[in-house]
């Protein structure tokens, strides 16, 4: 009589090593990247809301304003995401995420301290360069696995929409858009 053993689980098929990272660590990493995306969107929204005041304080021209609001962060994020995509395959993802988060944080912080156009432009560029790691889907493949990439990207990028929603009411108040 022949006995049938149950089909091996995915862990048994792979040699009984636990999956890396653990689901908790994977989704924690997605949450941290989501917070980075929230910072990027929040920084961009606040710059947009406060641009008239910034324009007056720093005596910026319309061209300089357009460079700070649009080109400084967006173009650099788009261009830098290509080399970052390559680095994801050859370098430590932790290092890429860490450097990206450091650049986003420092760029956002320095944005509030600068007193010249070039200082503001470079701070926005630093935040944009750091943001390149958040748009690279390969980062999520290494964190949550191929089957969950779409969900990881959705959770992370949904944070940007949350940031814009949270800034809508208080942001208008800060910028002087509503009267008492």
C-alpha cells in the first residue's frame, strides 16, 4: 500500500529557512517609506501654499519660483529614479532607503532655514533626489516580495494623498487663505 505525503509547504520546498524579511519587518519598512512619501508631498504642498510669502521674503522672480516649485524636486526625482533602479539590483536596499530618507529629511528641514534662491533650490533638489528611492518599484520587490509589490507601492504612495488631505484645511489657514 502506498502512502501519500502532503505537498511540501513553501518553507519546506526552499529548505526550511524562514522568509526574509519577516512580514512585520516588511510592512514596517513600507510604512517608513510611506512616511517619507508623506514628507515629500507635505513639503511640496507647504512650499506651494507659502510660495507668495517665500517669493516676497527671498525676492524671487516668477522663473525662480517655477524652478523651485517644479523643476528642483520633480525633474531630479524623475532623472535619479533610473540610476537608483539599477542600484536596487546591485546595492543594499537598506542603504538606498536610508540615504534617500536622510536626503528627504535634510532637504525638507533646510528648506525652512534658507535665505536665498540657490539655498532653496538646492534644498528642494536634495529632497527630490532622496525621493527617487520612493518611486522605484524594485525597492518593494525586495521588501514585501513579488506577490505584494502592488500593495506595497499602493500603501506607500497613498501616504502622499493623505499628506495633501491633512494639509488642505490647516494649510489654507497658515497661508492666510481664510479669514477669521
